[in-house]
C-alpha cells in the first residue's frame, strides 16, 4: 500500500467560490427567468397557477396542537419540569435549552403523555409492512418490494444503533493516542447529546422530523403554523390569504419561544391558505418590526420586479403531486461523480430548468459513464452569483429552476437511469440577508447563530451557526433528513466543513499535518459533534446514503465510522490534488517532478476514502482558470477545429489534459469527480450575471451587464465531431467506462513501481491494470520494460494517443505483451512496451492467460 499516515499538505485559504460579500440583501435587480407559472395578483399578492388550489388536500399526518404547548402537539402533564430536565442534561447549557421544542412520536421517550406524531401511524405501518412481506412471499421482484413510495414508512421503522465505544481509532492510528483526552471528550459530548435526544425527543429519528411540527403543517381540520423566534415580542401571520392584514391572524407564544397559530378550514372544507399563496411572518422584535420568510418554508419565489423573496405555502392537491416511481440505485462501489449546476446546464445563455436538466443532461451523464450526479445550488439562495452557497431558505429548492415537483421528477428520472443523486448541502454558514434569510430572524443576532464576531464569517460575509444550540441541531438535522426523505436524494457533499470544524475557519492557516492543529483550542467541538450526529442520522435511517465532506485540513479519523470514534463521513474531498495541478501547470515541462505528483495523489489517510478530482467548479470560476485554459489559453479559440492545422500548444494541451485526468482517477482516491463541461476542456470560465456594484467609499466594481453568456455550458462543442473538444470528451467517456469495467479505484491492490525523473515516467498497478505514463515532451521509448505483479498476456485497454481521442495513433491495439519472469522495479514479472511521449496507456491481462516466457536473461 502506498497510503501515508502523515498529514496532507493543503492550501492556507479556502476556494474563491464563496465570492466575498455578495450575499447581502442589497443586490442589483435579480429577475427570475422562469416565472411563467406565476401571475401578479395584488401589490403583494401572487399565486402559483396550479389548478384546483381550493380543494382540500389529503388528511395531514400531523396532530393538532393542544391548548398549552410545552411540547408542540402534546399536553404538559407536569410530570417533569423544565428545570428538572435541564439538570439531567448536564453539559447541555440551560440557556440553550430554555427555548427548546420537543417532538413526540410513536416511541417517545419523553416522560409525558403524548398522542403520537402521526395519527394511526402504528397500524398503517404494520399493514404496509405486512403487504411488503406478502409481496416477497409471492415472488414479486425486488424492485416492487423496494417501492420508493413506501420508503418513508420503512425509514420511520428503523432504529439508529446506539453509540459505540469510540476507541478503535487508536488502533487504526496509534498517533491519535497522544490526543486521547480531546478525542474522548469529543466522543463523550456526542454520546451525551445522543442520550439527551433519546430521552427528551424520542431519538434522532423523531428529532429529525422537526418539519412535521415547525413551519406549516396540515391536518384534517386546518393548518397549523409554528415558528421558533424567542427574541420576538409579538408575531402575526400575513399573506395573500388574509390580504396581508397584520391584525387578522395574531400568533401566541409558549414558554419556549415557539409562536403558533391554527387556521381552521373554510366552511366548504378548503384550506384557509390556498396552495401557492405568498406568506410571511411579521414580528415585533428588539430591532423593530420586520417581515420574514418562515424559517421552515418549503418554497420561496422572487416576484417579478422585486428583490426580496416571498415564502410560498406549497401544498398542491394530491393529484398534482409528483409520485416517485423508481427505487434508488444501490450505492456504487466506485463513485464517479458528475458535478453539475442546473441553472447553467443549458447551451443557451439562460437559466436552465429542472425539466431541461432531466431530459437533456441526465442521459448525457449516463452515456459518459458516470454513476452519480452531484447537484449544486439546490437550497434557495437569493443571490444567483453565490453559486448557491449563500442559502436563504434551507428547506426550499431553488425556484429559479422550477417547482419542487419538477425537482422530484428530475431525481426520479436519474434513479430510472441508475444514477445516484447527491446534493451539495450547505450547513457551514447562512446568507447574511435579513429580509429573506435567517439572519436577525427574531430581531437578535443569536437566534440561529453565534452572536458577535464568532457568528460572522468575514471572508464570506455570512452568518455562522451555533451548533451547540438545541434548536439549531433540530433545524439542521431535520434539514438533512428532509432532502433525503422528501426528495429522495441519495446523499450529500457537505460544503465548507473545514470552516465548521475550526474557530479560525481555516483562514490564514496552513495545515502541515501536525496533530496539534486538529485537536486543540482551535477546534470547534460543537461543530464536529454536529457532523458526527448528522452522519449518525443519515447512515442510520438511510444505510445506502453517501456523505462526502469538503475538508481541506485533512483531519484524522474524518472518514472513520462513528462507532469507532471517527466523524463518520464516507469520503473526504481530496482537495490538494487540484491545487497541485495548478502549481505544476505554472512550471516548465522540464521542472515537473514525477515523485511530487505521485506523492500528492497518494498522500491520504489509511482506511479513509477520498474523492479526488483534477478540477471542480472552483477552477472554472472567474478569477481562476480551468486546466484546459492553463494548457492552451487563447489558442483554444482559433485552433480547435480539425479542418485547420493544430499548434504545438494545442497538441501539448490535448495530450496533457487526458493524462492529468487519467492519473488523477488512477491514483488519487476511491472516488472521482468532474465538473460539467470540463470533461471536454470547456474553453470559457463561469461568470454569473452581474450589475455594477457601488461600494460605500464611492468605488464601482464593474459588472457584466447582467449577461448570461458565460453562465452556461457549451456541450455542443464537446459533441461536435469536427472539433478537437470531441476527442477529449470521448477520452473522458472511455476513462469512466474503463473504471466501470475494472473497478480499479476501489481495488485493494495499488503499487507504484516507477517514478523516473529523468525519463519522466510513472508506472503503477491499480487492481488488475498496469498504468504507464510518459510525461516527457519529446522522448518516446522503445522496448521500455515495466514491472507487473501477475504473469500472462497483456493487451491495451485504454490509450490516450488513440486517434479517436485526438492522438497520433502511435500504439498498436492489436499487439500482445507477454510477461517474463524475473524481478524488475521490485515486481516479480515484467513486459516490454513502446511508450510514446506525452501518452498514457493502460494494460490489462487478457482473459485467457498464457504461461510466462522466461527471457529475463
């Protein structure tokens, strides 16, 4: 094994995609291009045209509220006072619990009388499960048995295993024993929170269903709206349904800071709030009167001509709701991720839609050979140019691209194609907006966030969550469950995890691999414990779900299972690789160091899986350059057509582009990621539509006249067979299918036999394949001997010099390579090849192996 235990060398600053201070609410006019399904009603009233919005929906699964709410939906029988509870909780600060909201349920461990979250759920669940058993007994296929529509019922029946001892990490990495006090304390905090949640919330399963009590919930008799806003002095619900009358629907507050109102059905049985109505909560706060979008809103839209968003009561009639048809695919052994952004997925300069992505992009991703699609910018964000990282409404899918049901249709289609769908989820920070975000939600700066400077990220101009607060845990854990349960996402890439785990947020810090950097006063234990809890929840309720953490620091045990004492992620993003390639590309070919490249690609922690990439969306943004642009620069605009001569720069760029991507996939980790368009060397960067920005000091930062010209992907270039981009795309497709066939990324066998600085050669084995890279700019080698572990007959299975891939066809694919016995490069066998300059070739044993020929003499 070539894995190392030492720390990963990482950059000292986060990537530029956070885009500074552009997340404020004072932005230029941002019109929504996809509002054809909306109509203006009154000055504040506009609705979704969705058919029979006044018809009553199906009975809600939520019980109605009691008169006095200690725990919403239950009656306080006085069996346990809040003071007694806080004493039992121990390390959970009373100040953080005094506004707590507890949710009851079937297996509620709270020592109170409660009726259950879902009326009649027990019997319904039993009947459904019995039906599943009968289907199995009758021999119905697994697909029928695993119907996705019944998944939520099955999830509720799952019990999340209790915490383990958390001690195995010291066996995996003995160096961690030097920090046992910190790690045992961290694990103890996680265990204490689990115990408190089990005792007072009925367990993580119940605790993570906060959206069934907070926000808008529907029952047979009406709609209940609840909001946690402990700093507010008064609150009313306003919207289209009551003509925005601030005195019509006044809310009441319980002792925990939860405001509530119940709106009975109309006389004809229709809901008091029609589907598609705009709604807000008006609060009298310490900062004055303010109208806010409900924190748990499921949909929000920017009205034409307006800047702030409006919350939308989204509850379509049953016949209009999208019904999932296809089961989730199994979790892939080898994860090949196509990172994508719905809005810029069109070849046209427009904001694309969920429907267009479903119909155009998903078949493309499948054909290219990827088995996972990672979608960015799903959570609603009022500023388009934030790339989705300044979230304003955490439970609402971005309305720019369509409706919630459109997103569900997209995910269902992906599942039909066998693609798992990962969401780029942002729990590391929140938009600084006060009108349509969580900032100053109840008029205080500490409602969901740390107060003062600790709650503000100066580089990202955003707010930072207080992960030690009970209600923040409820909000974020429920959010993590919501997207998996309601929308059937198959997992997450957690953004900005390094910022979460350290109080310095990784800013102006260089991680050298010294363990003191990971386990000390700079570590935000509350945030790390939250990450442990959310991984516990996700893997407990959705065993096939995938979690990937964007951690630049290389924290040890980040991808070790929770029961063993780790943080519990499945994968870490191997972020150092992309930075290394940019560093290398700034050098002359003669100065490329083979050993340095190999070290960066393989410098990852033993038994902790990585997703690696040569470039992601970061390198495609304005302010950076893609690998293709680093290699070929402006020549890409004039010499990519096959009907005109190439240039040395283009020839070099096309050859190295393929080699860089293949060696990254071959050595870099157990998963691979590519940002859409980069597979064919997309010639342009990403520049979101921007107007001029006027700074307080009078300076003006020029925009781009709100142009969408560079906020799209030119897939037509990769598809055009008369362009050299097509060869790069064909190679990427061949690379994905090679991994699908051989599964080399997840093979236990990996051995690097040659790193020759003079020849500029790298030779390694991964699985049953032998990879040979010649990075020399002029030298080609005949009868070049490469070592291998298995004897037999080898054949070429991938050749970057193939004419199909824009190469010069210097390798014969009909040739057979017979091994000889005798040690070479510390391998027991070897064979001779021709290695052209700037070429990567992959060899595999032929199916019918032959006896080795001993010609070592």
